[in-house]
């Protein structure tokens, strides 16, 4: 072997050692959930979510979302969903719980795929992969909000929902949570634009209209807040007092399902219990 050939062989061998091994192909049939980062998927062995009957104060929303997810798992017609509204009121928890319940009803039929916000541009590739799998998927984008001047993000969302070349396949439905229904920022000045004053506002709201279901989550009343705590406390056999729960919310500056759960966690800690 010539010196040049020997040198090239040594270089090739060294490069093979340095190159990372090919990532194992994702088994899209083996787990209840996955996290997609744009380059690949990480399997999640268990979805952390409360039982549906523990989610209080959002009964109407729970009925709609859980039914839609169950329909999708069963292979029936189902909607893409926008869950919007107040922070801490259980939007993402309800979605996770609904997928867990649907999976219990139709074992292995559905999986949750959470997409990282920085991976939105790669979602078309994810759709291409999922479309070849004999399973139903709920693709979940949490806390979505487009920055002012971002034209690409809303364009992608429209394409996914309305049958463009990047649209989702038939075995996939989108579930998006957002703190605002319009998804992109709105300003009062838009109302005063002398040229087509409603166009910008209407176009932004039209993003929400492209979802088959747009479900609002609103501020938590005092009664709902206490009902949420009562449900959790009863389930975990924890003693509590309404006055103490209200003082907790006052110190937190808010009443919500999230604050209620934090109070329940505090109760468990005081009692020397784990949840």
C-alpha cells in the first residue's frame, strides 16, 4: 500500500471514530408521548397529568377537549384545538390528562408529541414522518405567541391548518395553547389605522378561527379556586381550611388552578407527605 493510501485510510478511520453514531430511529409506536426538538424525537415513558376528575373549575372546557381527543384516538373526525386564556388555569394539564384518558380507553391508539417553540420551522418534517405511522398523534405546541413583525410563524400555522403543502396529515391533530386568543400581539393603534382599519386585527384573529375548536379559559373565581383545592385535598386526604387557602392566594397575588395546586403541595409538605 502506498504511503498516500495508508495516510488516507488512517484519516478515514480517525474521522469514523470522531463522527457520532447514527441516532436510533424513533419508534413512534412504543411510547405515550414524545418531545420533538427539530432534529429528532425523545420518547417519554409516562405522561405526567392529573386524572380528569381532579380538574375542577373548567368543567365545560374539560368536556369539549376530552371528547375531541377521544374522538381522534378512536379514528373519528376530530378538530385542531386552540386553548387560550388565563395563565395557570389548566390548559396544558387538561390536554395531557385528556390524552392519558384517551389512551386508557383506546390503548396505544394515540400519542402526544410536544414541539419545542424553537423547532416550529421543522414541523413540516415531523408531519412527514408521523403521516407514515399507523397511529394517531396530537401535536402539542405550548404557550405559543408570535412576536410583533413575525410573518413566518403565522404563515406556517395557516399552512398546517388549511391544507397547504406543509399541512398536517390525517392522523395528526394540532393542539396549541396561548395566553391570548389572537396568538400575535394586538395594539389599540390598529383600530385607528386610516387604511383598512380592521384588516390587521381581523387577519390576526383569523388565525384562531382556523382551529375547529377555540376554547377559552377565564380567571378563577373564589368558589372555583376553593373547589379545585377541595378536589385535590380530598383525593390526597389532606386537611385544609378555606381561610388559609384564601390567604395563600392573596400572598401569591392570584387565584388559579396552578396556585391551588401549589397550595395543595404546601399542605402535603406541612403534613410530611409526598404527592
